[in-house]
């Protein structure tokens, strides 16, 4: 585990939230707190919920999971849809289960939904989602109302497409639904919110090392095992590294090219995460590498 600066006081009765960009060391810190101070580690990473992935999503290993209770990891079938709403419904009973939750991950929307509330939007019909999958990103954006478009990461297709689907399915813009957001399950003042604030160069070096480690640990075999079920439109198969390695497995590129593409995609993802955290988590307590 990398050395960290001093941690803030963590009362025994408060949930702990640990957010940060990919490869920053969140899971290791969550496990350390669970072992030293008690609690159950709860996943808040949108890719680590899927049963088919462990290596390619850097999910905690079986050995790590045996060292402390872990919840919401690898429990969703790979052909299932899964959203922040699904996650929020699953995390709700864990807040009342008697063991202090240590919620960790890099999906900023999950933390925002938990601590600020989530609009109760009806599900999108499958046929509408199939239609949206075929529409170019620029066209989806052009169809959105200005208020909704202004609040989106315009490069994040999943978020843009979700907004388009909501508007088309309900006749109401996503921004209107969000304005009717109910109270949060866990107000920020009732938790210990920790945010990894790490230097860019430090993080990029760890990203490169981690993908190499994934390859050594069997990421290619893990992805190849899902070749017959590969469906690029499903959330599980959008996990970074999956499309790139599937292209390699199917002969569309060399392994070096797949590695480079996956590394670039991870860097871009980390940049988007850092942008989200700076905008949405200004009041979280920063955690920095020591030295």
C-alpha cells in the first residue's frame, strides 16, 4: 500500500466514504480502515458490480475480500442493466445493517446520489434504449434541452444517452426530474467523506503499471471467456480494457496497441473523474500521498 498523509478522525459510529480517480488506492485504504477500525467495505464502482470481471476492473481479490466483509462486488450478471438507481436501492439496507459501511469507488454519480439524493425516474423501455444505441453522440446532444445539456459531461456517452432516453420516454427533461430530487439517504454531514487528491503525474504512472499488472494476472483470459456473450451496448462490456482486449482477441489489433488504447482510455477517464470530484466534492476531506 502506498504511504498516505495523516487520516482525519473517524468516529466508530459514522459511515466512511472514500472516492477518488481510478488507480489511486481507494480499495486498499477501505480495507485498511475495515481491518483497523471495523466495518464492511461497500463497492461504489459501476464496473466492479459485474460478476464476469475481477481482474480487468481491479476488483478486490478473493484474498482481500476474505480479510474483511465486502458487499456489492461481482453480484450483477453481465447481461443486466445497472444504474445509480439500482445501486442506491442496494446500498440502502447496508446503512442500517449494524456494521459501519466503508463505501469506496470512483463512480461519482453514486456518491452524489447517496449524499444529495437521486430523482426517481421511470425506467427506459428496452426498445428505446436500442434505438438510442444507434444514434450518434452529437445528435443525442442536439436533441436535449439547454438546462440538461449544460449539466452533463458532453463526452460521456452513457450520461448523454441516459438524458436523451429520459426525455424521450417521459416527455420531461432530465433537469426537471432532477429538480424533484428527494432527500438523500446519507447526508454528507452524517459521514466521514474522504477524497483522494493525487498529483497527475503520480496517478498516470500508477495507471500504466496497473494495466500491465492486469495483463500478468490474466485479464486477456478473463475477457476471452466472455467472447461469445460480448455485447458492446451493455454496461458491463463498456468497462475500460474490455473493448480494447476484445479487439485484440478477435485479431483487430496487436497486444501493444490494445495496451496503449486501454491506457489512454483510462487516463481520459481519470481526467473526467477528477473534473467531477473538483466540481461536486469540494467539501470532502482530501487524502494525499505522503512525501
